C-alpha cells in the first residue's frame, strides 16, 4: 500500500524540522543522554545513524524531487537529480560520527561534531573572502536588494568583508576550544561550552555587530532625490551652495533652502498660471525655483535663450516667467524672496510630495538645425540617469565641491549641476565659471568640475599648470579632441571623463580618451546600428519603448562599445559627390595647425563647402605675416591629399574664436553668417 504524496511530503518536512532542532541542541542532547540518563554509547550512536539516514532520504526521495519546482537557466539540467551539498555533508557527518562511535564505543567522536561544524563554517565564510562577494555581503543584498549598483555598494561590501573576517576569527577560536573540550574535558564541561557558552558568544557577537551596524548605517551617505527628499534629509547647517571660493565661507545651508522654498511656494500658489518659464543663472536660485514649481505641480519651461524674439514665441498668455536676469516680462526671483513674509516653522518643515512620473518639464534645445525646439521631460528619467552616475562616480562627487562652466537650462548642465548634487548633498558654486582665469583661484579645496569641451579648449590656452587640488572633470556637449584632453590633463592633473548623450536621450555612454576613442554604453542602455548606420538606443531614460533613432554615425565593436563617425546630417552632395563635412573637419584638425573648425554647406549659383577655422599656436606661428590667399592655398593643397578638388571648401574664414553658445555648440546659422 502506497502512502499519498502529500503525506510523504509532510513526513519529510517533519524529519527536516526535527533534524534542524537536534543539530542546534546537539551538545545538550548528548550531555543529557550520556550523563543524566546514562544511555549506552552504542544505543545513542544507533539513534544518530537512524536520524542521519532519515535526513539523507528526505533530500533524495522521488516525491520531494517530483514536488520541487522546476529550475531553468545554465546548469539546470546538470543539477537535476544531484544531491544538495549542504544536506549531504551534514547527514554524512552525523552518520560518520554515529558509526565511529558504535564501532569504538568512544564518545570522543560524538564530541568532534562541534569541531567539524566550526571547520565547515570557517570554510564557508573564508572561501567567499577569496572568491567574492563575501557571504555577509550576499546576506545583506538579500535583505536589501537596492544595495547592488548603489552609491553605498562599495562601502557596504568593505564593511561586510570586515564582519566576515571577524566571524572567521570566531570560528577559529571556537573550533580550537571545541577541540580542547572534546579531548581533554569532561562531558559536562564539553556540553556547557558547546551547548551553552558557544551559543551565547555567537549571540553576543551578533548583538555587538548589530549595534555597530546601526552606527555605520547612520554614517552611510544617503541619496535624496528632488522627488524624494524631506525636511530631515540633511542637517540644518549642511552647506548646499557657496559663493566664490569654498574658503570664502559665503554659504547657503539646508535651513536656508527650506525657508526660501517655502517663501517661493507661497508666491507660486497664489498665481493661477500652470506653466512657468524658468531662467536663472544663479544655481542656488534656480534650484529653489525649480523645486518649488514642482512642489506646486506646475509645468516648468527651461530655456537658456531669453532674447526678446524667442520669448515672444513661448511667453504667451497664461504663462508666467521668473528669472534673476533683466528680461522682458520676467519676475525677479530675489525680489520675490526679499518681499515675502517669513514662513512659520511648520511651513518651513513642510515638503509637499513630488510625483516623479507626473512632473512636466520642457527643455528648449537648439537641435541639429539651430532652431529652438521644446523636448518634454520628467524627473523619472532624470533620476534614473543620476542613479547610474552615482553608482559609478558617486564617491568622487562626495569628496569634492562642485563648480561648473555650463548652463543648467540644458540637460547636461541640469543633471550634473542641479539634480545630481542635490541628491548627494554636494555643495554647488552659485555662479558658473565664465573665464578660464577663474580656475587659478580654485586652489583651496578639491573640486568637481563640470565643463564643456569648448571651455576646456579655451582653458588649456592658459600657459602652465592650474593650481587646482585633486580635481575631477566631467565634460559633454560636443567633441573633446584627444589634443585638448591631453592638454587638460597637463593643466588640471586629471584626464577628463566624457559623457555622450543628448536632450532626447540623456546620458547613454562614457569614455576617457586616455584609454582609447571607444565609447562604453551605460550598463542599462541597449545600443545598436540602424540600417542607415546611425545609433539606435533603448534605455530607461527614453520614454518610447521602441527607443530613439539618433543621427550619429558609428561603428559598433564586438564587445558592445562603439566609435562615433560624425552625424548623418553632415553628409552632403557637392556636384553629385557625397562628402562628410565631419571628415573634412577632422582632416583639418589632423594638420596640427587648427584648434577648432566648422565646415558648412553653402549655396549661391551652385553648392559648395565653406570652412571657418581657429588656428592654434603652431598655426599662428606658421602663418604669421602671410596673406589670407596664401593660407587658403596651403589648406586647399593639404586637403587635396584626401579629397577631390570639387569637394574642398571654396571659402575660408580665419577667426580668433568661432561663435558658440554657452554650451560651446557652434550653430550652422552663425557660421553661415560669417560668409555673407
């Protein structure tokens, strides 16, 4: 008669529970059986053998195997039907101890079980120190699945390694005492230590580690995103912003931020407008205004361009405009704050909830044509972008004060000078650096520099090494040539870190040209080439599930990295000859005489190329005293080595500096205007 499967499974489960209880109370049971009840050694050993066999069968019987869930993935087929290592070893130890005890009629083999357990635990913990991640870190990640890839991952891993080492030390000492009690002490002493004192010591170690862990957790840096922060996210005296140099001690702290945010919220809530144009050159005022608008659930329109003509296009009826600049129709933020009543402590401590998915942000970007266009964004994607940067370079931000040369009204500037430092609590300089010479005063502190390639190019023209301390440089918004990167390294003592992305895609890849020209995609970005040879991107920052099609031509490498080759809209036809304007620009830069160049397509009676050049020091020295016609002829003959005559630029302009916006971008319309 066969028992029902459910009954067999219940019996097996009961045996497992019984075995776990006996394993935990093993020393006490041995002491009670031998000392108190005077049970013969061989009878006790037979009980152990029976228990070990029962435990062994619970993991090898077909009903348990049939009831076990299917396993998929690598090695699943190989693991089917194999014994689990831990139950096998445990039951084997009980069985071996029982058999040895039965054959020799000696209790020492029963006592050695505690020694073997210590050795097994030492091997289990110690092996993960050699083959990380260590076992304590694995337990931590099971408890908190947000640890991997977070700001605190490396700190948690380092702390868990120390804890793992402590436990290894405990198992060595505990095993040594167990050896002594097994061979040289009475059953009573052996039972008291292995069944009582040993467990008390483990509990004490757990308790001490738990108390220490609470203190360590308090010191761990926290990430407080704009949509997640509370009034208690930072201490009231935590520095949020500063003026000039850090050592000037002109600070704005967290209490100031809460107070001024409350003032501005009061003003915004009294205004029925749902859309607000925001333009602030002051990073401090920008952050206060931006956060306050989101807390009031307003749509924020961010624009770098506040020219009268552009504002007429977007500053329509029903839209408010706040700024710190003199602009038509704009309300001055500082005046609003100065005239506002002081909020109560309750109002200061109130931080209205911001739903990241419901935020409405419109960024006006020049696009590839130079005509401003609005791109709708949310804080959801911005904070996902920040999360990756924080996971990779968060410690570098935390150890420095932030200065920037970029505008926070564009995505790169916003992410790196507003959203990310706010989340980490990194102090930000209120005014951006406008002149390279300002870097010479930053010798009082370690700084994180957020710059554009164009600004770095201007900066490295300053002779000699800048007196900056252990700086870290991020750059984006254009091509950073290897020459400028190398000169930046000599000037700052740090080779710049480049981020590739756009307003539509946010950041998707990074590189440090010191290690090569290849771009490494962010871990959460999927990148491939479309049929037109341009990059296609899917990432958490792109709302469209089908991804985004760029106009960037590239070569994909087998390891997933890629090389940029220019833009598809840089390819034109000149008298039926296809030519890449980017390729012409790169050839001119390769001459070693050109610091910057922009090639554009012109059309009068026929279509042709025109080139605007900025000569470097070597170029200026070479052509000193030469007529423009001679310089034109030199570059024409130089390009004849690579291109047909028909596609070589027909018009040339040589400038001290090419026209560019605050982000360092050169717009086609501005370059074309040079030739008209």
